[in-house]
């Protein structure tokens, strides 16, 4: 398997997929989105692989979808946005549908689209320095894969999605957004130990267990909600709200870091310093 921004490494029954754009905090550009989607589809028929670990190179797991790429493309109007966002949802649903368990090995920033991606994995192991949230709501964007209400409940999902606030690893654990929190220097070892333990379960059992668990959420309308949210998000992203125009202006004139600082300073804090949403 060959990919543009994804490193592949095998460790016995474990296949490691490492997002490899460390200079941009592993921002999810089109190529990386397609890499992840294709990798989890291809691994379905790989008899050697019993567990997939999705990791991130460098200082963060991923800071979200790539705002620099979006700005350079000058995506305009809800029709084009609908096409772009549908591609993103196809990727997260591919992870959801993968018959092999997918473990997110998260450190540092796990924001916006990356937060949704980690939530769509079967299990998330986070280091103590991990930060989760959907700050893109603060300048006129929104979640693409609307998974948070299913995992953490209506009240907390509304709070995070109305404010763009972030939570640390311990709070994410209490909310049910992650399974385990470990010291940063133990993250790889603890994730591997869990993956090895899961790999001892026959793959047929895993597949026949994962499918019905997913089906519970789908009976609650998960796929229909995702489809409806893509349309709503396309309208939102194409709305040209004043906050969106000001964010874009600052990004053009002063750079993305300044635009992100402006976005968060409106809420009395500076949260994201990366190059993504």
C-alpha cells in the first residue's frame, strides 16, 4: 500500500497508520483524507491485520481540516461545499465501517474534523496532553461528521458545539469521548498493549460484534443525521457570514495564525495555533 501522507508500519497483527504532515499539525487536506479512507477500506481484506492503530507524527495527532488548502481553493457556494464535505464524511464512515477495530492513538491537538475522526474510531487512547474540541464553530463553520451527540449526549454536545470550547484528556475521559488517558511517554506502549489484547480475539468475533454495535447507532439515525448535517454545513460554510469574511480577510493579510488568534480572542482565549480547523 502506498500513500501520500500516511506512513504504514506492521507490528505483528497490528497495522499502524500514521498521519504524516507534522509541519501542519497533520492537518487533514484532501490527499490525507483520501489516504485514510483508502487505507481502512483496503485493510478490510488483509488477513494479517487484526487491529489498526491511527497515530499522528510530530507535536499533535491532528488539528483538523486544512484551512490553508481551503483558502487557496477559494471554495464558494453551498454546492461546492457539499461536494467537499461529503468526501470528508465518506472518510469518517469508512473508519466506522472498517471490520477491523481502529484505535486512535491521540496526543496533542485533536480538534474539529480530527476530533470527529477520533470519535469515529472504535477506541481512543489519549495522552495527558491531548486537547479535544470543535473550535471551528467560532468563525462560521461547523462539525462535518455529527458524532458528538451520540457519544457524549445532547447537553454537553450542545455546549461544545455552541461555544467552540475545548476539553482536556481527563474531561474527555469523563465525557466518554476517550477510553483511556495515559502519560505521554507511555502512549505508544499502552496503545500497543491494548491492541495486542484485542488482536487475540478471533477476527470473526470482532466483526460480528462491531457490526451490531454500529447498528445500534444507525437505528438511532446516525447515517441520516450525517447526511442532513452535510447539507446544513454546506449552507453554513457557503453563507459568507461577517465572521467568515473577517476571518478570511485576516488570513489573507496577516496569515492563518493571526486569523485563528482573532477567532479565539473573541471568546476571551487563544486555543488553536496550528494551520487547520
